[in-house]
């Protein structure tokens, strides 16, 4: 028996990304801060005073319900960012172009 899980305070967009309802916050963003920085729900609320406790707790619940998939997504994004950083010209190279 399978039941669809609903997360109050969250919505899923057309691309399948979970967002905090009524905001631009992606659950992945908040989950990344929690996972990488070790921020608790209270610390997330201090960093994002525009969010309410129920929104942050819903995001963390979603993260833990989808933990493995979200960590894979975070690592893929880090890898992609690292690949892009390797292709960017250095600050010195950009300044030389101005001369």
C-alpha cells in the first residue's frame, strides 16, 4: 500500500523541486545549509528571519525523508560548480584583457 506524503508549507514545482510555499526558497538550499554547515532549525531561522518555524521544520522533514537523493543532488551541483570554476579565467587574466 502506497500513500502520497504531503508536506504542509511546501510545494513541488513543475521541475520536481521542493520549495517553501510562498517563498523563493528551495528545500535543497535549506537542506544544504543544514547538512554542510550543521545549522539547526533555530540557526536556519536566525539566518532566514523571513521564514517561519513551521516552514523550516517542513523543509528539514522533507530533507530527511529524501536524504540520499538530496545529498546526491547537492554533490552533483558541487561537482558542476567545480567544473565551471576550472574553466573561468583568473582575475589576472581578466585584468590583462583590459590593458
